[in-house]
C-alpha cells in the first residue's frame, strides 16, 4: 500500500528474510497424506448467492445464447469458469484503498500513488494508463506496426493478433515444439525457440520487426509459463538486433509462481527479485490489471522515455486523460495494492495450486488434460476428449456447451472458434482444441472445484453423445465473442435426457 507518498510493502510474515536466508515458498502438509488438498490462505467474509438452473432450463438458455458461452447470462450460470479477467476476488486492503481515491481529472494523487507502486515493483519510471490490456495492444499497434511488418511472439493472443493484422502486420509464433504437445510434462512450455527467432529476424530483416512480444503465462496453450532465463535470452536477442522487446505481463503472477517453484536459478530469489531481473531487461511492459493486480484497468510502462513519448498522445485520444486513461480511480487504488500483493508468495500460489488439484483429479480419471497444470485455469484437451468431432465442427466449442448442460458450468472455448479466418475465407484451424476452466482467485471453494470435476467426469463417460456445431451468425472479427452457432443434431437434448436418467431430480 502507499501512505503519505511512501510505498509500503504488504505484510508477508516470514517472507521478509535476512540476506543469508533463502526464499522458499511455504508448504502446509496434512498429517494424513490422503487428506492433502490445497489450503486457502484467506477467509471468506462476503458471499454472493448462486443459482443452478435445471438441466432442461440449461438446454434452453444455451439455445437462447446461440451456443456461445460468452452470450450466456451470468444469472443462469452456477460456476463461471469463463475467465479470470476482472473477476478475481479483491482483498480487504484493496477495497479499503479504493475509498481514498482522488478523482481529480488532472493532477490526481491516485495516479501518483499508482505510479510510485509501479516503479517500486517493476523499476520503471514512465507509466501510461489504459482501460485494460487490449487498449494497450491497440496503442502499441497504432504506434509501431505498419504494413508488411512481422511481430514474433511465443504464441498469439486473440486481441493482440487482431490489432496487429488490422494494421497490415502479421504474427509469427515461435513457441518451442514441447509447447504444442498437451500430454508432455515439460516445465516451461511457453518458451520461445531462440534459434527460430534469430532465423526469422535474419529472414525478414530487423527493420521489418517493430517489436518482439513475450507473453507470460501463455494463454492459448493452457496458461503455460516461460522460464526467467528464456525471457532474458529473448531480450538479449532483441538488443543484439536493435529490436524492441515487449513483455505482456497480464499473466505474470502465475508465471512468477512457476519460475519460483520450477526454475533452479530462481529458487533462492524473492518474487520481487525475479520481477526486477526480468523487467530490467525489457524495453517495454504492458498488462491488464484485470488479471495482474486483481483490479480493473491496464498499463504501459518503460524506462525508455522516447518510446513513451511516441505513444503518449494516443492515451487522451483513445482512453482518457493521462492521469486515468479510462480507468475508474477507485480501481487504480485497488490496482496499486494488488500489484504490491503480487510480491507475496502466499497470494500468488493460490491460483496454481487449485488448478493443479483440478488437473490431477481429472487426469487420474482419464480425462485428457493439458499437462503439466499451468496458470489461469485447467485446460481440457477437446481433440482427445471428442476424437470423432473434426475441426470443422468445433470440438472445443461443442465440449464447452456440453459442460454447461452437464453442470451449469461456463468454460471458454480456446480452439478453432477463437481463431480468425484466413484472408481467402478458409478456416485457420487451431493447433490445440482446448476448453478452459478458469479458476478466478479466491472465488470458488474446494467443494465447488470438486463439483466441477464430478460433472466433467460424468461428461467424459457420456462423451459419445456429444456432437458438433455450425455457425449461423459469424462476425468477421473476434467471432468467438458474439457469434452464434447451433448443434448439428439433437445431441444436446439426448445429453440432457441422459443426465435425468443418471441424476434423477438433481439439479
């Protein structure tokens, strides 16, 4: 938090260690090993009532939503596992901080407090506010991408790619081969292939590469992390060729946990030290605080004043004045506290340990999951779950609708529906067909996670009933957000009938 212009670190108990001590993440072991489960390091003091429609109502609600889980109404959803963006539970300190917001249009002290926290955490002197991460991507594309440019990245994200292609550029994915094998246990599947990065720059020329984008916690391959060393290696290649390195830190929190627990060189480092080691080598960092910091908003940060000046005019043009950038000031205060709480190991471990529990529970039953468990959520491998549904019938989309029928659980399709068509109108089929079961931090209880696992297991045992989907309304851009589909047969009614047969009058 920030008091009287000073940055105050969050209370983190024994994590404030002397120079000779090591930074080891705390572990709580149960006396009986068979009782071992993830342990919440918080208590719940505000609750929100949930509703679970009947299975017949779920079929009807799905039809009204055009078989697109984005179009379901939240009142009709029991477990909302669509995303963790903007739906993580804020801490008591975040709520309290939001009450001291200074809503002055210009010269806001809220902006000054947030700026100081960002500099404390990342070591960056310059900060441009934006309303969320994709707004930052828009400004980056407007400023730096021109017709014919190539933007290398470990893997694309939907909105990032849309902004770059809108400006006439193209995306080149340089993920290591291990990253596209959902069954392979590999600690850092989000890593760049450094040799391919060098080869691409040599092929197209550094003048045609405006920046290299590094996505922490690689979203579309199952929330898989990069190693600290790989990020540093990418930054070094960028410096060698005179190319700007850009870190998308939206999913950095989970990535920090995996660096801390999986990378030998980082095991005796604090989270704060890991962040600074990475940030010091990046030319520019941006993030959505709907994810990083558990608030609402976004930021572009850097120590390079000339880069900031090139983008600065776009903030009041697209977002709002330079002291709020489209963000609500109370969210900015919460963001400042949330960023400081990111330094607390007992906060950043809560997502990954619950995701790991869900992945383990489902994998042991035989459900094909992306392994190892990553960040953001548990990811079902829809191609293996539904091997008889071809790409053109959207297996991940079909599985997401089936899961809603089975349990009122809203997951997100992360497969071919989430891709955009090629310029000639043909489909650009995804390399991985996944359904994401996002785990918003500090939102679900363990019993709810176990309920989710139970309904996925039932669905897996009845997977032969699930059929494909087809478009009936297909937008040209970001179609997965608001396009509408329909089932290719009456398979959804048959699935609901099997539910009634197996569960009787149960919801």
